[in-house]
């Protein structure tokens, strides 16, 4: 060993010997003359073995030769040689070593290195977590788009609504097919009721009933227990794999759906290109999609029953009342499914850019629930049993509550909405606040609904007459919407009457709202009047006589 090396060891021994890093001295093109104690601790090899050939011990031949050549070329240029290479330790475990080699003096160079395996593993785990978060966010955004498309679509059939609505979620999850299966009421058999497929597929067959195969039955038995089934052809039995290959399925996730604790069916997402497992982090999103699809299917199923029953019900009051009693529960079921899906989404952290989609879902859900509530009012209207629940309340706050709701609806259609409450309108009155708000909400909702995007809706509240005990309110709702022909106006307040079936299919409603307003007005000793012209808009004037004070003899 040269005098230089001996002198360096004396000077640097306290630093080098105690350094936690791997440190070696090596002659250029020659033998290794020194390794510190940490070299053995880091690699697990003995000092003697490392001195003999640490490059050969730590790296495979190709990597070691490449490292030696890179270091030599850098040293000959008078530069440092930095490296980060895959290697191994004495136990044969894969490790990652990062270090630098540099000239010291008299043809020798030093190498300082560390085992950074754990650091890289931590970074990879963090990156994977970040990628998973971005993936979930992308799928969640696509679910919101799908939900808005389903709820706001005015298609005539379930297939029309889902044909475009499912494209965003299918693209985000990278699948080519979504199937909807429904359990048959009279048996345990399950049949396919809908199939969405991407442009890459062209399968026209439909499974009216799932075939009786043990492995396939086992899958659906798991679904009936509420278990999400996530699998691919490599994990299936040969028989099941061969069967699904007929449908061009390589990977599939089956999501069960229940209603009233009863197995309703399942929604499947199918990949025809890749053999994979779907991310478990997205299970709740897939479950939300399944319930959204089920809710939409049930909505159309009930809507079909509703239309059929309405045609039969209008012929007699008794039939109408029986109809409403029979389907009132069924009408609420799809709505609860949609609202339940919305609640699942809201439990997550929602980015600001998605709030518009969420608001659209809330508005559409509220409109559908309002329609259901209107339907359930029919029996009260027909049998004269609507009653007022009167109390002292702040009238102006009640008006403002309605105006706030309408303002959100108007903004969605880029409409201008203005209102004015005259100063002589009393703050406190004795009446039914729910019915007053209901009547005003129906009038304003109709105005927004039947006014084109960018139109104007206005509401003015004033006093027509007043004495010590009561006040006669005048509520005027006006718009510049489509207007109503004069010949049709007298029937407008009749139960179930619709001016134009095509318009109502587009905007929703079954002709109940104005009938309810008329009943409320008459119960409150008032009236409802209309002025309208086609293409110019409408003005509805509602008068209500309200008590100022609570009766003393109550």
C-alpha cells in the first residue's frame, strides 16, 4: 500500500470508518485497497469478499461491466461518475445502490454509495397512491356526467337514455360493454334487460335467461349475497372462460343491486381487450353506477305503468284513487335509488369543478320528487279532502325560500329571474305556509320550465285589499315563454289536462300543478287567473286571503 493511501487513512479514518455510507478506495484499472465497515453492513458481504471484487458481488455481469466502463470513462475525463443501479445483497435480495466515484490522487479513486431501496419503494408507493387518486377522480367525474345525462335526458325509452349516457363512465374505466340483468319476479332466474356496447363490439344477442351452469350460478349466488364479483378469464374455470369468450369477455366485474332488501339484479362492466382485475378502490363508484342504472330502469318501468294507469284512471275518480294508492310506493322506489346514489357521491370529497354536475342532479331529483308529491295530491283534490294546516309564520321568509330555489333553476337555463315584495305586504300572517309555498313554487317552476334559455321570469307580490283582520294578497308570476293559445286556457286548470303532449314530454309533468294551485286558491278564499299569448309569454295572477292574527277562540 502506498504512502499516500496510508496517509489518507490516518487523516480520514475517523470520518470514513464511522460513515454510514459504503466507502471504498480502488486503483484505476486495478484492485480495491479499502472498504469501510459500513460497506459490510449495507451489503451483508465480508470485508475480504468486497475487497476482492465488490462490483461482481453487488451487480450482475452486464450491469457491473457497464458501471465499470462508465466510471472509468468519467475518471479519465477528470469528472465524477454518478450512478443508480439495480443490484443485490448477500442474501440475494434485490437492492438499488446510488453513489458517486471520483479521483483522489496517484491513480486511485473513491466510491461513496448507499442502499436507497426503501426510498425508491416509498416514492413508488406514493406515486401509485397519487395515480390511484387521479384514476378514482376521473371515474368519479365520469359518473357525475353519466348521472346528469341519465336524469336530465328526456328520451322516450330506457335504451334511448342510456345509449349516450354510459359513454363517459365506459371511457374512463376503459370497457366496451355494460349489461343490466334483472331477477324475474316469479323465479330465481335472471335475464338480461339491457346491453350497452362500444363501437368496437357488434354483439346482437341477448340473454333472456342466464343458462344453468354451475360456475355461472355460483357467480350469481355471490351477487345475491351482496358480494361484488371481480374476475377474469384466467381466474375462471375452463367451462366458464369458454362461455364468456363467446361474448368476447376477458375481464368482468358484476355489481349486485338491491331494493327493499330484495335482490333486484346486477350491472356488469366488461373488458373485451385486457385480462385484468378492476380497482377495488372504485367499488363504491361502480356500486353507485349500478344503483343509478337500476333507478333509471325502474323510473321508466314505473313511468310506463303510470301512463297506462292514467289512461285507465281518467275515466273515473275511483279508478284514479286506486291507481295512486297502488303505485305510490313504487313511484318513490326509483327516486330513493337516485337520491341514495347522490348521497354516496356527496360522502366523498367533491372537487369544485364538479359542483355544477352535483347541483344538476339535485335539481333534477327535486323536480322528480315534486312530481311524485303532486301525484299523491290527486286523491285529495278529487275527494275534496285537502285541508289547511294554519299557523302564525313569517310570510316574507316563506316567499324568499321559494325565490332562492327558483333562482337556482333559472340560472341553469341562463334566465333572468327578478322578484319584488311590496312594502305593505305583512310579515306575519295566520295561514298554511306549506300550501302557499307549494302554489308559488308550482307557478314559478312552470314559468322557468316553459321559458326558453335566456328568457325572463318575474314575480311581484302586493296587497289588493286589507282590513284589521285579513289581507288579500296579489301574486303575479310572468314570463316571456312559449305562451298558451286562448282557446286552450279555460281547461288549463282541469285535473290531468296538458296543453301539448309533446311539450310536456320534453319538460316533464302530467298536468297536476295548476289544478293544485287552483284548489289552494279556493281554500284560501282566492282565485287564479291567466293572461297569455302564444310566443309572448304568460301572466298568472294568484289571489289569497290570509288572516293577520291567530283566532282567539282556538
